C-alpha cells in the first residue's frame, strides 16, 4: 500500500476491529497525528462500480494468500513461514515513541474468521491476525463479490456484527489497493461511538511482490484512534519480506 504521511496508512488493534487485532492491549499513546481528512466514516451505501473492481482484486488476492499459507504450513515437509515488519508508534503530537523491526511467525488457528495469526516474541507489539477474505469486515463483502458474476449485484459497504458496525471503503492508487475500515461500537444509550479506523494496503499484483506467496499480504497496516477532532494515536507496521524459518 502506499505511504500515507499526511493522508494515513493501514491499521489494526487489540479488540476485534474491521479486520484485525493487536495483541493484548490497545495502544493509546502511540502513533501519527494529523487532521481527519481521508479517514471520515463512509456513508452507508452500496459499493461503487470502481470499488467493486478493487474489492474483487483484494478478495481474490486474499483468497490466494490463504491457500498459499495452507499449502506451506500443511506441506509434506515441515515448513514455518514468518513476516518481517517495521513497527512504529507515534503519540497524539506526532512524536515517535517506538520504532523497531519485528519478525512474526504465521501459524494456523482454529478460527473461521482468523484462520492464521502472527506469533512473535513480543506479543504486545505485533498485529496478531493475518488479513484474509474471511476477516470480520471483509467476509461478507468478499462472499458477495464472489457471487457477483455479472457485476450487477448491489453490495453494501457496511456490516453489523455483535455490538459493532463496520464501514469499509476500497480505493486504488497506481495499482496499490487500500482498504479503509471504520469501526463503531455500541454505547449504553442505543447508539454507536467511533472505535477506530484502519488503513490496510494489500499486494494484489504479482508484479508488486518478489515471491508469489506474498500476493495478498498486507503491505502496510495502520490503526488510528482519535485523540480529538484533528489528531490520532497510530500503530503502524510495514511489510519488509516473508521468510522461511
């Protein structure tokens, strides 16, 4: 995915959000500030024709990613695969509080929505779930995209699940597909409050990766939690490469 310095990048965190979890605890004192342009909650609507094209590429790439990981992990010889990431956090005033390299092994998990997870030595820093076409905010959209054989099906950009609402927006810039997921959580007066925003860029073309198994991997993930009307804390991981252990 592309770099969003003034716009913003990919994301994720501790509680289940549109597509992911951050191990253990929510980071509230960590990452990018800036104004809210580009991270506003999309209006509830159907995906546009352009969004459906991007969503189709994303869902297909994620599906291939799942199969590749299954083949590697369940291979005839024992294979272990990991991702190398650059991890960075900044506080509400755009001050970098931590930046380091993390290696996380990908392991199978007996969970329909999160069939794989990242497992690293530092369980409080890396994202735990591997983004797939079955991730919470994407599952319903990807299932509908698969049924949309003639491109005429109306597909909603929002989903209610449990006590949360997910709004998903797809965009593409120079062949890099970005998924924005705004998550709201039920409050005690019958409404919903904003929880966080994720930006996730996905490798959707073989020309973007050095190894075919990385098709569908997250190029970048960022999680944004609002501090006030113009600033966010942020957690970001940038993909470097996948490795066999």
